C-alpha cells in the first residue's frame, strides 16, 4: 500500500488505525500521519508502541461524526475498516479532505451480494495463487485506489 502513496506525499490520514502498525510504516515515508480509531484502548496501545514516532498524531475519533478538515491530506488510507461503514455517506467527506491530486487508498473485505460473487472468489483465490507462482505478485487482496479529480 505504501507504493500507492502519491509522489511528494506529506500528510496522511489513517482511518481505523487500530494499534498503529501501518501508521508507523506510513510515518517512515511521510512528514505527518493523523491516525484515528474509535477504540480508546487501541489508541492507547498505538501510542505506547509509537513513542519514537513524533510525526504520528493518534486520536480517538468516530469517522462517522468527525469533521474532516478541507483539503488537508495528500492521502487517506484505510485497512479492513470500510466494511463496517456507510461508504456512500463518507466518500464525499473524504474527497473534500483530500488535496488536489490526493488519493484514497483502501484495502478491505468484500461482501458477497450473490452466489455468483462467492463462486468467482472461490475460483479467483486458487487462480491467483497459481499466477503468483509464475510472477512476482504476492498479494491475494484487491487494492482499490480512488483519485480526487
């Protein structure tokens, strides 16, 4: 996911940061990381594990009710959080929070809407594994990138 960050990325919002593992990786690549999570306990753990990272600001926040600053972030990232949220309601807010040329980078779970979805995943996972044997690709996950116009 770090490869998906825009060039000259300075400021990143990490939504659903949990214990801050990916926030710390981001902090090695960018100037400032704002990492939010709904759980005070996980934010406390994230802070304890990140004392050497002065460029991470961990905050307890509910992204559904949190007012995002306009055009603040070069990137907004989220790992395994979106499937809990009403994406249609949040996307306009996230778009407004991105600077021009900013990116929304999401790695998440998919919800099967029909039997066809389940069947295609059942075929895709072993097929992806076989293709990985012949290429250098190592991810079984689908990365969705959305750019602000």
